């Protein structure tokens, strides 16, 4: 590896412009992670008449595609970085193509029938997933290249989560409002897809400029001399990151389980609003309660992590989320407005679950660089994004399997139905006990994460 000309990565405070450019990318992350997770399964089951199990399989299939391509995109990002000194090219390609595929995902009318509609949604969502990965994998790699500061990375990712929280609120609350703005459900979903897709794409395009800042910080000298080229070598490189980095295995395992836990709550939110709180429009309040507190809580988690360390703050946030989720099981017997309080407590924890592991990932990458050489951040983030995708995908699958097992009745747009008591109970379980158990499992895995501040700053 070439190291003679490698500049020391900046550990001074990042400029406000750099932090702003990077944070704007969370418009894309928040929109893509939130809106499909919130309404896509519901769009399939209650607008196109697709069976709940089939709807879950469609969402899962698109996410599996993500898992397949993310390590390849990570390796491609590293190759582009070695060749050009910047990761921007793939990010721009993803930003320009995502709006088209996102709009097409919600452009399918019920008149096409459940089978044709399901196939068209699957193909469009596969395109959306590919475009998003082209942006997201190199985007997540940038913090490790922008600064070497332990606390500065937390500051950078903290502001990113503030924008992410605002984006989740924007898409989580605004998406359903756009859906209702149409003269009928078909036009409403199409309007939502077009506006949301354009907003996501613009945010991604703006954030891609941060890649040039990272290129100036690291310099062309900080590149490994060889890179995997064949598909087999690229997957081998991805597996090697897991083999040689114990901190990465522990952090990824924790984050995967937590993505699964939060994914079940996201996928179940619309069903909770419709069948537990008895108001389809209540999904807006559910989302405000879950995500809104993060706008205030994110700076608090940043301050806590400075005082006691990222890993301990992360454990506390996880325990708070577990407690809040478990308390919602009471809604199976006594649903009501009190649920918003538990959801808001989960929202306070959610801020830490988003910012802290993302601030720990650059530490893991830099720790590996000191042992194995630089220029492999894209490979790490390809595996990371694949793991996150698995978690969110299985979250939607878990909800759809629960609905199918408890007798949920799917309908087409405009039709009216009632759900059996078992289906309503299944919705509550998938929104409470299931995420709580998964969060408990993630805490056991987090205990194996051994990196501390002195390991990064020494």
C-alpha cells in the first residue's frame, strides 16, 4: 500500500458547510427508509388487494436484492475512489435515477389486478433499491474519511440525525397527507410517489458534493495499491472485513437486530393507526410521537456520549427503547391515547439508536485502517448497508407473517372490511413485544463491542 504521501486526516472541527452538505443527504435516507416502510405493505394489501403474505414477500425480495448488490457497490466505490480520488460518481447516478423508480413504485392502479400490480411494484421497487444503494453505500463511507476526531464524528453524525429526524417527520407525516390530497387513492399514491421521489433525489444530489471534500482531506495517496475486481473477490473482501474486525462484527450484529426491531414498528405503524387506534389518519400522530422527540434528544445523546462514551450511551438508548416498546403490549386490552406517551419515549431512544452506531462505525473503520491499511471504507459500508437492509426487510416480513398467521383480511381501495380480534392482537404484538425482544438481543451482542475512546485517539 502507498502511504508515503498520505496526509494526516483532519481532526479539527469540521466546517459548518461540510456538516450541512453531509446532513442534507439524510433527506434521501429518511425518505427511502421511512415512506416505503410505512405505506408500501399497506399500499399492496389495502389498495391493490395483494395478500398480506405476498406483500411481505415482495418487500423482502427487493431488500434481498439490496443485500446482494451492496457489497458489490461498496467494492465499486472503493475502486472509483482509487481511480479518481472521489466517491461522488456513484452517488450522483443514484440521485438522478431514484426519483423515476420511486414514482413508478406507487403508480400501479388497482384495475391491473393483484398479480400484475404486485409484479410491477416489485420491479419498480428493485430499481428504487438499486438507485438508493448507489448513493447510500459511498455516503456512509464518508465520515471515516472526513475526520479522525472521536467526538467530531459524533458531532457530524449527530447533525445528520437531526436532519434525518426532520426527514422522517416530513415523509412520515407528509407522505400520508399527499396521499389524501389526490382526488382518489390512485392519484393520491401517484402524487406521493412523485413529490417524495424528487425530494429524496435532490437531497442526495446536494450531499454528493461532500465526497469532494473528503477527497481533499484524505488525498490521493491514501489508497491501497490493489483492489478486488471479480464478483467473487468483491464478496470475499466483504467477508474478510467481518473475519478480521471483531468490533465491526459486534457493532453490525447490534445494528442489524435494532434495524429489525425498529423496522417492525415502522411497518406496523399504519396498521396500529387503522385497527388499534381506529383511525387511518392517526398514523401521522403515531409518527410524530415516535420521531418528533428525536429533534430534541439527538443533541442530548451527543452530550451524553462525550461524557460516558458512545458505547455506554448506545446501551442506555437501547434499554430505554426496549422498555417503551414492551409497555405497548397493554394496548392489546386497553388501546387509547396513552400509547402516544410510550411511543414518544421510544422516540427519545430512537435518536440515540440512529446517531450513536453511525458515529461508532467510522471508529471501527479507522481502527481497521491502522491494522490492515486504508482505502477500504466502501467495503465496510457495503456490508453495513446490507446488514441494515436485512434488518428493515425482515421487520416488514415479520409484520406480514404475523398478519397472515392471525387472519388479516386484505382489501382493495375503497372497500370496507373488519379484522378479526386475533389479527388486531397480532398487530399489537408486532408493535410491542417483538421489537422489545429484538432490542434485548441486541444488547447482548453490544456487550462484545470493545473499542473505547482511547483506542481511537491513541
